[in-house]
C-alpha cells in the first residue's frame, strides 16, 4: 500500500485535558491549542523532536503533583507556554533535564510559575541538568517567587553556560535556605575565599556539577 504521511503536530483544540502522556514519542514536534490541568509525571519524557507547546487562547497549562522527568530529554524544546503554572506541583526530579534549548529567561519563568507554593517537597534533584542554553549569571531574583522550594541537589548540574559570581542572596527566598544553605544538601558551590562564591568554569559545587 501507499505510504501515509502523518502530520508532525498535534492539534488539541477540541479538548480540555486532565490526563495526558506523550512519553517516548519522537514524532511529535508541535502541540497546538493545549489546555491541560493534570499530572506532570513523565508527561513529555523523551519527546526528542518536540520543539513547541502552545495553549489555546483560553487554555491553561497547569502541571500538578510530581514533576518527575516531565520534560527529560526533550532536547529540542524551545517554546513553552508563558502561562505555565507549577503552583500545585509537589516535587521535581530531572524535570527539565536535557532541555538544551531552554534559556535563562525561560528558566526564570519556570521558577516564577511555582507562585511561591509549588515544589515544596523533596530535593528537586537535577532539575535543570544539562540545560546548556541557560547562559550568563544567575539573577539574584531567580528564586524570588519560589519561596516554597524545599531543596535543590545538583539543581544545575551540567549547565555549563552559567557564569559569573553567584548572588549572595540567591537562595534567601527559598523555604529550605535558612535551614539548609549552610549544609551541603541544598545548593552547593565553590567558595574560593571568604564570601567569594563562583560559578562558570571555577564552580565545583554540587548544584552545578
């Protein structure tokens, strides 16, 4: 029979979804007109060709519960909805690991999406692992709207584009910072001298590699 060409996009305009799973689907490149409020557990895991997720005009993009490996290895993902909502997410290990195309601005948007209530449980292990598109110095307000964040072991491991001096108040807003920032189970970074904290090529802390 004749070969049938399937479209490489998925248009979900007719649906309001509460349970989806695209795990290990290398064919989907573009999801259109999404409205989703549901689990983030491995939802887009290994969607290696996915580059864009778009919501319908009145749609939402709310990921709840565990964000375990939600976007792990989505190495072409570069457009995510600006209305992403992580306020009801509980934890997140390797949530965006291997998303090489994410930028610093998008990473900040993701942290803002916790709305001071999300990611309240666990260590958020390797959350942005290998996101080499996150470049430059981390802004001091990176976690300003992530006050519930409970931990961050190896949070930026492999993020080789992060450079500059780490802001001294970077972790101050986080729930775990007061109890944990002086112990080596939150964000760890190299201290080359009294009060001098470095990122980029000099960093050796477990938050970064």
